[in-house]
C-alpha cells in the first residue's frame, strides 16, 4: 500500500487554546479513511489544515511526498476537496459552473468535463440552472468540481449532511467507486457512526483535538468480545450454572433469557451443560456489536483513563 497523505504531529493552537493536539496518521491510496468525532472535536480544523486553508502551529503534513509547509503548491495540487459549501453560481447551469471552475486549473478538456459529469450521474440535468437542483444534485456537482483535475486525494467534510437516505447512499457509492476504481485516497468526516461503518475502510476517532484511536472498520467492530443471547428457561438456573462452570464469563439476565459474552467455540459446551441440567434452550442469537457500541467503549475508556 502506498501512503499518499501523512500527518506528522500536527498541532493547532488558536489564541492560546490547543484545538488540535499532536495528531499523526497516514492515509493510503485506494482507501476510504473516516474521520469520526462529535461536534467541536476538530474534524473541520484538521481538514482545513490538510487542504491548505489554515496554517499549522507545529508538525507537518506530507501529501504525495511534498510538505505543505515547504512545497505548498505541489502538496495541495494532489487534493480535491469540499470543505464547507462548495462555491456555485445558482443562476448558471451546472455545466457553466464546471467550465468556469475548469478555467482555474490547467489542461481540463471538454471531454474531461463530460466524463466527470457522467461519473457523478448529472448528465441529464447538467444544462439546467443550479437553482433548480436538489441538495443531492448540488452535492454531486460539487463532487464533479473537485474531481475535474484528477486529484489523488479527495477530501469531503461531512458530505452527507442534510441528505436523505437515497442521497447518503449515492455519496457512499461514489466514494467507494473512486477509491476502488481510481485508486484515490478519500478522507471523509462525520459524526455519524453508522454511516462511517458502511463507507470507510479505516476510521480515526477524534475527541477534544486528540486522535484517540485508528482502526480498520472490520477490526473495530470485531475487537470486542461477542455477545450471545440465550433464550433459556429457567434463566436463573442457567445463570447460576454459568457462574459455577465459567467464573470468568460475563453473563447477565436479558429480556428473553440471558446474555453471555463468549467465543463461538464455547457454545456447544454451554448448550450441553444446559441440556444435561434440564434447562430448555429455545434459541441462541449473536448480538452484533455495532461501531456505535465500540465507539462508546473506546471514548469512555479514554475518559476514564484521563480522569484517572
Ligand atoms: N478560527 C477559530 N478560532 C477559534 N476557535 C476555533 C476556530 N476554528 C475552530 N475553532 C474551535 O476548534 C474546535 C474544533 O472545531 P471544528 O470545527 O474543527 O470541529 P468539528 O469536529 O468540525 O465539529 P462539527 O462536527 O461541529 O463540524 C471547536 O472548539 C471550535 O470552536
Ligand atoms: Mg466540522
């Protein structure tokens, strides 16, 4: 895997307040990296520094081998980004907007514009005025704008804000397509866990300006023990049996029986134990941990440790 963006110990202090606190991470070509955190965590500030809209107090950002400090133009030349609302002229057509925008970069051909319009699915409406576009269509036009110069890195700050489920799905599909087929690195921010889970390969969690965890989405969800719901009767007898035979296993009473944290391999033994003791087993169900559960675990662990 080839690293295309690297943040090295990036810190931002504004008026004596540390907004971004020694953040380091790397993003590879072909991957979707999610920047996840609550309101005010520092997502937009970090993104503004990556795209060159804001200077760094200390540290450095390397994009495509160039330092944003010493080789600003080369570094930001690799980037296409939507930060805040993309600038558009509502009384011009989508196409006119793209032509206008294309004048700002060298070598963008008519063919390239047509190809990009096709990619974001705006071909049918591209000659309509932007004021007649829905929010989702404006979003797609914004995406087309930042794809015109074939960036290696696409950065979208909260791209799904305000979109309906269909619009969110569209953005998600484009993002995945660009990463897979164009080998682009995509950085997206969000405070919505469920969305990140579906869109990203890796997720970095930011809280109070600190990057507190970076994990593969898959591992992130898997790395905690799995909970199984056992629908059993009588449940207090089952609970007592677990306590006696598996003192280290966490088990609690749940709505339909008991809920137990264990690995899949333990299930047959447990079932045998129940059956041998005349406990009726009606069903066993794995309770999938969502990113949200894991997120709350990680952030509360962190709070616990900092409060000490
Ligand atoms: N120019 C600035 N001057 C002073 N403080 C700022 C400035 N820009 C951002 N901040 C502060 O930095 C912190 C992080 O803000 P930022 O906008 O990066 O958060 P965010 O994670 O993008 O939040 P949201 O989810 O609400 O968009 C906030 O406390 C904010 O008030
Ligand atoms: Mg923000």
